[in-house]
């Protein structure tokens, strides 16, 4: 086990396994291109080790160039792929083969295809050392790959976690036993949002608010956002499968998180089961559901006070507040039964100073980490 920054990684692939995968790709490409002079384009920074070893196995005439793209700050995708280093213009009529370290969702590959689509090249092929086929949703064929791997976050052999780990000779995968995934419940005014902010900072968790995710997708006109809006515009409920796909995207965009706080989802037992299935496909699980509980009368006074400055009409009408409480109780009851059956439902007193409530939450989570 090794530690990089705040995370632990365990051995996954040996030097020998990597070498075998590199030679496999070199041999397959050589069989197709030994009578040509292809241009190999390595994608920096991650593929430098792969390209170096690949060329030692490829014993035929070839040219080599590099391209550098960036769509990440740390390990979080910005959604915008920038070209930081381009190949030379003298590639018309040539066979070009991209050498990638790992292909997962296909976002970077899509940008590469678009980048070379107007270059008038003879043909375009894609080779990757590691291929996460389970999450690849691109429209382009992966022509050569060293080995298929599951959707695990890996470091080593050029791959990094916040720039550490590139010089490791073997491949290590994130030790997910250290991950903590939570569902946070609480009536309006219980301080759920405030506490989520503290928890995500202390435990390096990603706070996924379903409302925020919907607003982001709709505002940015994503495919899922357009689909959700089509239901909303007709006055229909957005199907659970659309919401789950949005949540899947959020999980995949945050491989550096030590876990997730789900807020606003699930709201039914069926949704809870769907969330379990999503996380299971990532070798993850919900570790605990925590309900911040408080006396209704205390919360009503808290909301009425908040309503003086929040500008929310439902924070100044006591009748509306009580209706929201009733709706919460009706929806949460079956969820409580669902998670209690799994031994994952915890109740935390939501009354007191913010710091006191935070400490109560820490006690629950620390117990999970020690288990």
C-alpha cells in the first residue's frame, strides 16, 4: 500500500503485466503498418512512459510526435478540452495513430478526432494501453488496446493523482475501502446544507445535490439536461433513470473524491435501490444514511427567522412550512425502513450550536472508518 497526498493506493498491475500489454499493442500495429511509415502521436502527460516503451518494441520505420490536451483541474473535469501542444502541420496523406495511456469516458478522444478531422490525413487509428470499456460512451472505435480494466482510479507508469505517482513502475489502484458514501436527510431548516459543507471539507467528500445537478445540466444544455427539461416542460416527473444517469456523470467526474454525500436523492425506496445498483457497478456502496432530526417547533422558528433574509416565500408562511414537514415525513418513512434493514440508518440530534452538531456527525462517520 502506498499513500499519495491524502489517499491510499494498492498494487494492481505489475511491471511484467504492463510490459506484456505494451508489446501486444506494438506487435498488432506492426502487423498492420510495417510496410508504411505511420506517425505515432502520444498524448501528454500520461502517455510518455507508454510511448517510450512502445517505440522500443516497434522495430519498423515510423515518426513520433506529441500532443497535449487538458480538461482537468486536479482530477476534476472542467468540461472544456484545451489544446496545449499541437502536432506539426505536415501530416496530410499520412496514417496517424494516437497513443493514449487510458481511455475511459471518451471525452478527450472525441476532441482528438475533431482536431484531426480537417487535416486531410490518410487514416486515423486509436491505440490505448488501458481501456475502461464499461464506461466508454464514445462513438469512435478503439482499434488497439493493451488490456481492458474496470472503472478503477489508477496511478503509476505515467498516470498521476494530482501530479504524484507518474514515476511508479507498476500500476496502483485507489483503495476504496477508505471511501465513505453518505445519504443526508433532514427536514427544511435542519442545517443539512451547512453540515454537508463541513463534512465535504473534512473528509474530502463530493456533495452531490440533485437540485444543483439538474440546474447545471438544464442551464448548460447537456443531453440529459435537455431530456429532463422535456419532461418538466410537459409537467411530468423526470424518470428515475434520467436522474441516475446524471448522478453517474457526477460520480465519474470526481475520481479524486474520497466519497460522496447524496442530498435530495433518493426520495423513494425504488430510487434507493437504483442508487445502490449505480454504486455497486463502481464497486462502491452507501455506507450510512444520516438523518438530522429536530423538533418541528424549533425548526419552524428557525425557518421563519431565515425567511426574513432568504427571500423564499415558503420560509415565511408557517402553513407552507408544516406542509413541507408532512411531505418530508411521508417520503422519508419508507427510506428509513429500507436503510434500517441494511443497518445503515443513523439519527443525529440537529438541535444545538453548529459546531456541536458537526461533532455528532463526525462521531458517526469516524465509527464507520474504524469499522
